[in-house]
C-alpha cells in the first residue's frame, strides 16, 4: 500500500473544497451533546500485539490463515455472524487463495454502514515485516469496534470487513493490490447488493505514534467533511490536519463503483522520506512505534461519526 501521488495535492485541494460545498448543502448535522464514547485504545492495542505475534502475515500464508481463525473467534465472541468470502486472486506470481472476512450485525434497516480495513501484511523476502501499523492496526481497530457496536442501538445494519490482499504481491499497480476490495465490489455488484452500502469507512495505519491524518482527496467529500469536523469538535485538530493528499487504497474500487467512501489513513509514520513515513514498509513497523492513544483518537472520531450518520434524517 498505497500510492500517494503528491503531484495531485494542490489540484485536489481546490477540487475537494468545491465538491464539499455542493455535496453538503442538504446535510443537517444533529445538535446533541457528545455521547460517552467507549472505544478502548488499550484493548485495541492488545489486539494489535496479538496480531503481530502471528508474525509476517502475507496473503496465502499459514500465518494469515491462523490469524483469520483467531479473528473469526473474536468476532463470534462479540456476537457477530461472520462470512468467509473466499476467492482466488490472479497475481504476478500466480494464483493465491485469499479470504475476506465480512462480519454482520443486522438492524431494522437493511441499509449498510461498512467499516473496513485490511488484515494481510506485505511480503518482504529480505527482512521480517510484522506490519504492526500497516495491517495490524486496522484489524485491531475493527475488533474493538466489534466489541462496542452490538452494545449500542443502531438503525443501520453494520458490516465490518477485513480485506485480504490489500498489499501488492510485487509492485503496486491497478492489477497488483487491493485484491480483496476489488473482488468484493465485483461480487456485490453481481449480487445486486452494492447499493445497500450507504457509506464505507476505511481505516488504515491508525496506530502510529504521533498520529497524523489528512483528508484523502479521493474520498467522498461529504464523508471527509463529517469526519474532519467531528475530529475538530472532539479536540483532535492536531491529529486531523487540513492538508489534502490523494490515496489509493481499499476504498477506491468502492468509490469507482459509486459507493460513498472515506479512507482514514495515518501518514508520516516515523521520520524519513518514505511517502508514508520512515517506518512504513520497513522492519521498524513494530508495536514499539504504535500507540494505544492513537487508536483511541481514531476510535472516538469514528464512533462519533457513526452517531452522526445514525441521527441524520437522510444521508447526502
Ligand atoms: Zn502497506
């Protein structure tokens, strides 16, 4: 993961502002006191540590299969039904079996809010890559949400989706990467279920110390607006910055298929000149460079965003 074309940065700034203005014209934010948010970053961090204990977890590996079984157990213990969405990916090194996990929590409305992340890690033959932030954090985040959401009243059906094969097997390209996301969009489209999804919230690399999140210019404008306004309201302006960039990630196949989606992704993970920070895709992506506090911040923002969506009379 995940391409970050900086050349587009300023074009997208203007585009984002224009789209946000028009798309939000009909959206009314609820005026309510903040609910007691129960996202436990320490617990989420313990999930992250457990995931890292499985070792490198590339698509098709035994370690990822064991990780998957552990995740399924956690989800079922939290009261979710879990669908294993198995498929075979055509990759530059041949066919690789992959499995998305789709945890479902039904409600009166069959309309779906999807919260998603990836649980695979990128394969690196020359060093041990455990992907604490890149892969571990999103799966850990979803597991903590899985614990909370069944305890709340909600009118939307919720899906928690753990994508397999987010990482490129060799080099990031339109045909090498986001295998699970591309597969699920194609399947939901052929099943006629894609339009049930009212919003997709993707989280990726959300545990890095010194969390820094910028609006993704590829994400749907009204979702960017709600998430960043919510972060501002909760006092997290230092972590949710104002400088848009453009990210390719698991949300793009959904956006390209017409689904409203946002990628909440941490940038500048560690010092250095890597596009996502110095620890990104290195042996330094370890639990030592991750923080329960960062998971708590993103958890509170996402839960408050979900509350806004639940309270709104109509989504944009
Ligand atoms: Zn990655």
